[in-house]
């Protein structure tokens, strides 16, 4: 994925390998996304960094006190997360932004350790992340998830964390108005109240 560069980034070296989680490894809030964007995290080497989805996510995290700044442009831009870790169900940019079942299963070796740090709240960004969390919940010793994905769905996993669902801040959701900045921020305000 590092060979096909967007014209605006043709002089940059792409990260083009599995992305690590980003943030506080002991964060009580864990955000689970889908996969690195081909010209975002795959390029910059940090999840949700350098793309429009990240612009929305980090602005919401800043506005709710989980980030020290509202932007995420590159790995060395000074961004820090407080009490929050961001991970993904797939660690490499998948072709056509559609991870295969094999990729998702292979990447569990990174996802499961991220989730086994006893978070109090887990936010699933999008239906695929929510589905994967439903799948791995029993492996983590969390109660089963019996709800379907929908923006604003929340489930208390007994024992385990609260699971909150949000539409993914992808352009197909934000440009169409399916997800607004207020809707995304409300998810993290709810996470903040559950942590209090």
C-alpha cells in the first residue's frame, strides 16, 4: 500500500506497515476503529493521523478532554491522549478499505492485548468494529453483546466495560450528514460521564 501515493504526498515516505495503537496504554477509554487509511495512518505511521476521519475524531477528543490538541497531522506533532487509547481491528491499510475475514482474524493478536488492560469504556467506531468487539468479548471474559450496531447504542458488559457505538467518522458519513460533529462529541461526553 505504500507504493500507490496520492499526488499531494508523492515526495513523502509512507509508513506502509502495521500500525501500533496510539495513546495511553492504561487508558480507561479505548477507541476501536476499522483500519488505517491508505493516505492517512498508512502514510504517517499513526492511526487516524493525516486524514479527514482523524480531523473529526481528534477534534471531538480535544473538546471532551481526552486530547491536548484538536489536530493530528504527523507522528511528531505533539499530540497526546489522556486516559485514552486508540486501536483498530486491522493494523494495515486494506485494499479498497475492505478488510477480509483473514486480515481481521490475523490482527486479533494486536487487538486482544490492547483490550485486555481492563478498560472502563470501549467505543466502537463503525459497524465492523462493533461486530469484532461482539466476537471477541467472550475471549476477554466480557459478557455477550446482544445488541445490534447503531449510533448511540450502549451496552454494559457484565463483567467488563461499557461498550458504546458510533458511526465511523469517515467522509461517507460526515459529508452526507449521517454523522455530525455534535453526534460524535456526544459519544465521548457519554464516555466521560461513565468514567466519572
